C-alpha cells in the first residue's frame, strides 16, 4: 500500500513498514503546511491508501464519511513510546481498507 506519514509521525516507523508498503512523508511532498482537510484531499488525489498520524482530534475536526484513504492514528507521537506497540501498528496498516479509521492505543 501507499502510506503517507503526517508531520508528527516518527520517521523510524517507516523501517517497520517498507517491506510491504511504500512510505512517503507529507513534508517531502511539500504538504507539511496543509491543514488536515487539504492534506486528506491531496493524499487521496495522489493515490495514497493510508495516512498515519498522531493527531487524535482528526475525527472531530474532519468529516471522514466518504473518504477513500484509510487513517491510522497513533496513540503517542514519540518513537520510544510507539516502538513497544509496533506489532499493533503494523497490523493496523496491513488491515486498513478504503475509508477505515483505526486508533492504535498505547497505554503508558
């Protein structure tokens, strides 16, 4: 799948996904200044299938009904807190379907 990392998503996460997915960062596309709605529009238009973000408020800020892109929200933004939950993150990305929304909880 074609995966887009939002600005808060740690780059190191890509190492765990690149075997089965193509990962691109929003900032490498010049999309780092776009608000969430514009970012989702651009990502869908460019053919991205999954957006990985740390923005837990995305569902409250955007109407996700009818979106083609799947969204995976990470419960934390720091790599040291995400790393112990890599299996869940990879599973969420692997299981993503068009328009799906998954939040990967990260207690602690």
